[in-house]
C-alpha cells in the first residue's frame, strides 16, 4: 500500500530590512523586515510504501535565487515529518534546527513561507512580531503590476554573504548601515499603508545603497550592470534580493519595458496569501 503526503510553501521577495533579522543584531538593536510571499513554491512529497520511504522536492524557482529557498525547503521538510500544523511553531523550529547546524541566518524566510502575505516583521531578541499588511486587492494588483523580478544568473549563497555582514557588525563596521536598513523597512511599510508607491520605489533605492555598504561583495559586477540596464529600461527603483552577492534583483517601474529587456531572466510572480499548505 502506497501513501503520499504533499506540502508546499512559497518563497519570498524582501522589500527591505534583510540581515537585521539575524542574531546578535536582533538582540542588541532589534530588527525589522518587510517582505512578501510569492507564488513560486517549494513542493515536498513523502511517499511511503510497505518497503520504503521516499522524500522528494521540486520548485519553480531558479537555483540560488536569493528568495529564501533553503529556509522554505527546511520548512516543507519539517511540515512533512511533523504532526504539528501550527505554522508559527514550525517556522520557529526550522530556525532552531538551522542554528544547531551552524547556518548564519534569520527568521524572515521561514515566517514568509509559513504564513504567506505581505508582512512587516519585527525581531526583538528571540521574539517575532508579525504585522500583516491588509492591503486592498486593487492596490495589491497595482503593486504587482509595477514589480519585475530579474534573476542575475549568479548563484547566491546567503550563509556566506550573511556571515560577512555579521562579522563586520561584530567589529562595529556597519552598525549604522544596518540600523538604517531597519528604519527603511519601517518607512517602506508606512509607504504601502499610505499607498504611496513613488515613496516606496525611492526607499527601494535607499535600501540598496545602504546594503552595498555592508561588505564589498554585496553587489557583483553582473548585478550592478543589470541594475543599470533596468534603470535604462523603465525602472525607477531597484532592490537586491536577499543578502546580495548574486541571486535576483527586484525592480519597480514599467513592467512591460523591463520584460522586453530581460526576457527569459524575468521571474514572473504574484503574491501568495496562503503560506504553508498541506495538499
């Protein structure tokens, strides 16, 4: 007899505040992230038969895209093997497991994958406060229609990039920049609540400028070229996804022109409001 359990969870785009969700910054200064789950998913299956158990993953996401894929894979795995269906508790347990095995990262990926939606997350020590931005459907569509996600083609390894940023923070080199990144996340949340997309796009640029200061490898030559091309092709805002050093770039602007420019590099998406789902 064969039994199949299926779970899926969305990856995320981070609008602002990434890296400030990582300890010890969260304990000393408190962090804040604005992110959104998107309809690009990790799907996990456990297939049980009388003689064997088989686990498999699939995902409609480019490799090392800077969209929090590894954290979501761990979330899906834990949801498959656990009897617990409390999404927040699963997100926290995934983070705990990642800390045990030495991954340098925070909690934003696990929370986005677990709860879905557009959320402002505050990190104070080990605690997370979740504010779901309940934006109306018309404004959500307007936001989606002005965002274009472009894959740089260079693998992104968050652990390595985060490690450099946190090491610099411990030396006192980039604390001011991280605090500014946290504050930008708060301002960006306010811009969305006011439905001010011009301010929102300007804050994307500010976040990128501050993020570039965290360590010298944040923005590769290739990613910098893509950002320049984007601004020449209808973009007015650009944000490095994840912790930088490869992955993807999120643009705000004329989506039609950006699609025409980047073609197969575009990762089409809409926002996901379901989060972790048992199929």
